[in-house]
C-alpha cells in the first residue's frame, strides 16, 4: 500500500504530457465524422467540404477542455453553408447548427 501511495505521489508531481500530433489528428477525424453525421441528420442534402476553423479548450471552469469546436464549410441543396459544431470529448457526441448569414 505504501508503495502504491509513493508511486501515486511521484506521478502527481510530474508535468502533464502534451498531446502528440497523432492524437490531435485522431481527435480531429473523430470530431469531424461525428459533426458531419449530425449535420446530415438535420439537413440530409448537406455536404461538408472543409474545416474552416478549430477551437479547443471549451468548457466550464471545472472542465475547461471538454469540448472541441469545428467551423465547417460546405453546401446544402447547392447553396453555400457553414456550420458550428461542438464535439463533446467525454461522451463522444456532436451537436451542429447552421450559421445564419445576415
């Protein structure tokens, strides 16, 4: 038991390891697929062509890195469209909505 506690204290004092480029790429791919699925759910004729922007580190004070945001560009029924999508990294779901241009 003492060995376990000593190891836990030692590991707690080490700095957190940065995410690897491969981990970021995997998150980006997973989030994009989930976002595209939600976009097609709300607009069956929508087609996403590019990711226009990314935002990481979205969340409340106690969980500041829960969501990953994507700004997606494409077309719906042959009209230009943009969507904002938030991917919940904890429960692995996406919520997307079309951005209205005024």
